[in-house]
C-alpha cells in the first residue's frame, strides 16, 4: 500500500469541503471492507482518503411520518438487518443486508459503501431497486435526489460527481399485502460474491391477483438490471406456477451475463430462471402474510 493523506472530518459540510479542496481521486472511507482491500490488493492508489466514521448525519434509521423509511448511508449492515421496520416491511433489504460477507463484515460494512462500490453483484442494490429507494446526495452545489437504479454507470462506476456524497436512502411506504425477497447463488455459504442475485417485490390486489411487481437481477449485466417484460406479464394475474414459469423465462431473456471464473453465462441464465420462480413464490407468501 502506498502513502496517502488521511482526513477525518467531524461533519458532512467538512467532508464536502475536503472533497472540493483535494480534487479528483480522493476516496471516501465508510466501513472500509471494499476500499481497503482494493488499496492493498487491487492496485488502487488514491492520493487522499476522507473518513466518514465521525459524520453523524450519515448514520441511523428513521421511520418517517408518511410510513416510509430513511436509512443513513453510513448505517452498517447488521443494524439494517436487525431493525424491526426493515424486517417487517422491507424484507428484501433485510435478506440482502443479512448475507453481506461475514458477521464481522456486516458490523463494519455500510449500505452507502455497498451501493457506491457499484459492483453488479452487490447484495443490497437489487433490494433497494425493487423497493423504489431514492438516494439523497449532497455536493458543493447543494443536495439532489435520484432513484438508486440511476446511480450506476458500469462495474465500479457511479453517476455521482467526484465531490458528491450519498447521505441517505429513502424507501417509500409499502402498500398493504406487499411481499419482497432477495436471494443469491454463491459457491460458498458466506464470504462469497453472488453468481446471480434476484430481488423481487410484489403487491397483491383485490381477489389475490398480482397488482404490481418489480424484478431486479444482479451479476448478469454490467449493472443491476430490471426485467420489465417479466414484470408486465405478472401484473393483473393470479399467482400460479405457470405464471411464475413464464415470468422466469422473460427474466432469463433480459439477462446479459458473461462467463468468468465464478460461472458460465449459460449457468447464470439457468440460475435466473430457477431463482426467479423460487423468489416469486416466496414474495407471494410474504404478501399474503401481510
């Protein structure tokens, strides 16, 4: 690891000022579970690192007056997975946060770091996308909001400006009879990267038919992707194995996987089909449970 300057601002404004002063190439340190590995082993050599550990504005989970949820970008995975509101109403996010790395990793890794690392295999991104999460972003010019799905430009690349920081994520209130789920396939049970990840959120309407559905796939394209044709096939239909099989075929068609050391493109397409059917069944069960 090469030498670098280290800064530990005590507030969000101080952190933003440092980013503006130091220029491009500065890296933000949240949990460090991705950044430090990249600096030690992957040839990343930033001229300066700005730690966000002491920036209290980035931490915490708050249930809002309208029933939505605000999660600070500096909140760790263990806190998110254990929070009652997340476990009761945003189960896909609890699923994803609960399988990131090891127990030790989850007590350090932050949701903002997991998102901004922009890995297509990240375990919290598909849940946030299907739950329609919006990121609050602060920069030198003020704040802005954008859908989490719009944060990614490619593997390891975001649409954020160099002087911007993700402050929090807001998840809208979930409609009644809504269920969500995230699952991944990995060769090992823990401490592994998803070969395929599937996030699904659906709501049941009158008579038990699917009123609305969202499907997000991870590790099958340069960024996470939605499966809009599969979503459309589900809308307005009563749940059934045949319907799930058709939606899984359409999700499989939306995937654009590559072959690498973790799995072939053909294997990934097979997993998309099998996992989409399984996750649809779980999401319906959770929606029925209310």
